[in-house]
């Protein structure tokens, strides 16, 4: 039987690394346009759905037209401002042992994934992303069936460099 005693020493919080000193790489500016186009598509679909449900009543249709346009424009401006704020905070960092991504506006979030937890990476590029020259890096970790970290708005060449770098790190750790 082992005579080792369990030890769990407390760490001085002031000695932990300061995450605010990390230099994050900003996303490509054209990704903000992609975000805004997605917002417009969502709002248009919402207007069509509401308009279709009110189509049966002519009076409501007329009221909808006079109310929907200002509401649509207001929501579009509001979401454009929010997208701009969200975009300005978004960034990623690739370090020696992990990859980080931060996002948010009201609720800010930073995710760090250590390389030794990564199973594989994907570089994705949809139609809209391709039109604006951006791609998305999706990081999959052990035990997850969906991407555990998604970093959108990266230049496709940089995405491939990140993928190659991380895959090289993973293969050396195995």
C-alpha cells in the first residue's frame, strides 16, 4: 500500500499569468461585412415570415407595411452597431501550447484550448465567406462531437498555416 499523502497546495493568484497582456490577432475586416449580410438575411426572412402570416388580413397588411419598414431599419441599425462592437473585440492568439479566441460585447468570453486536447482541425469556407476572402478554423477536442472552438474571419492562407502548425504540434506530442 502506498504511503503517499495527497497534497493540493494553494496558488497565489497574483502570480498567475495576466491574460490581458496577450496580443490577439484581429479578424479580417471583411468578416464584419459577412456578419452584417447574415444579419440582413435574418431580418429579411423574419419580415417575410411575419408578413406572410398577416397577408390574410388586408388591414393588417397595410399596418404591417407602415410598421415593418421603420422596425426593420431600426433593427438593422441596432444589429449593425452591435456587430461592430462584437467584431472589434474578437481576436485569436496562437501560443506555444494553446490557441485562444475571444469574443463578445456584453458577455465577453475567452476560450483557450491546449494543443494536447486537440484531436483535429478543419478549415471551412462557405459561399459568403469565399466571396469576402475569409475562412473559419474549427478545433475539435477529445470527447467532443462538435467543434469545441470556432474562429471565423481568418484569411484562408493564415487558416492553413494555423492548421499546419497545430497539426505539427499535435503529432510531436503523440
